[in-house]
C-alpha cells in the first residue's frame, strides 16, 4: 500500500480524520503563536528579505518560457482523471447506512385499549 492510499483511508475513517484535522489545527496555531511572540526578532530579517526581493534580477525569456511550460504540464497532470480510481476507497469502512425508520407506536408505552362496541 502506498502512502496516498493509507492517508486516504485514514482521512475517511471517522476517528482518524478528526485526529489529523486536530494535528493540522494545532500545528497552525503553534506556528501562529511562535510568529506572534518572536515578531520583533523577525522584523530585521523581514527587512533584509524585502531588500532581497526588491532587488532587480535579469532573467532570460527562455527560462520563463520553460518554467511556464513545466507548470502547465504539472497542472494538466493534476487535472486529468485517474483511470484506476477505486470507488470503494472513498467509502468509510465503518460507515453505517442510514435507513428510514417509521415508528408507528412507542414500544415503551403500554398499548391503548380499544373501546368495545356498544351493545
């Protein structure tokens, strides 16, 4: 089994999907907290990064064309439909089908007596 299949099965599981979502949320919260507490020390680095990004760069046109071609190829590969999709993979293995239930009488109450016809 490859990692993609394992991750898909874990994500479709009713418990593991919540564990994975909690881990993602906790890592995002931890990263945001770290950035908020160390903002002053990051500000000097941020100014250096801005100076680096704003610096002029000469780039040949052929390299931009090659990059655009590679990116469009990746987009086309990601958009094409997979041929060996197994529909059973997307169903939760422990899912219970919902069946419509009609309750005509409450099973906990005693039956109501039917009146006898008048003589």
